[in-house]
C-alpha cells in the first residue's frame, strides 16, 4: 500500500475536531488536555489552539516547547477502525491580534466572550516535525521538511 502524504492526513484531520495536547509538566510528568482545532482544518503541518495566558499549559510550553497532539477518528459504519494520528512538534505562543482574527471562529465566543479582544487570550501554534498514523490497515510516518527527525 502507498504511504499517506501530508495532504492525505490533512483530509483525515478535517473530520476530527478534538485532540489531546500533551506538554511536559516537569519532573518527568506529562500533562494532557483536550483541545479543539476550531474548524481550522486546512492542515499544512501547523495546528492552532486558543487558550488563556494564565493557564498551566502556557507555563509548561514556555518551559519546554516540545509537545504532542493525538487525534482519533471514530470507526467507520462498516466497523473499520478510525484513523489514529500522533503529531510531534514545537509549540510557540502567538500574541498577535491579526493572527487571532485569522484563526477565529464564532463558536469560540463560548470560551472567549469578548472575541479576539478577550483579555488574556493567546494562540498556541504547534508546528509538526513528524506525524505518525495508523488506520487499521496501514501505518506510517510523515516527516516534515526542515524537521530534525
């Protein structure tokens, strides 16, 4: 079977809203929490998540910027397992209002009531270095250009 490309994985990620963002919590501990891709699904190796500046995940990213994202799609109607996608990457914090507007969707007002003007809002950008996948039949890895893998 042919290996999946970044474009193939992007197509799969369009169907998955939530992932788990894992950060280094210090002392050898890993901390994970669910995050929504907010419908931002034109995947090119970068994932975008809104958060509040004073959250623990922001402190952890500021300490160690290596993170992982795990996505899981539900099984198909015929019982084939959904795809599992694991992204390893580097997180950066974006505090630019123009970037907020580029990635904003109205549903986010549930958590950020003042929109892109919500005090303490920050955007987490995760730039993938490698992506591993398994779809029940095939598994593989996509290494992104410029990564150290």
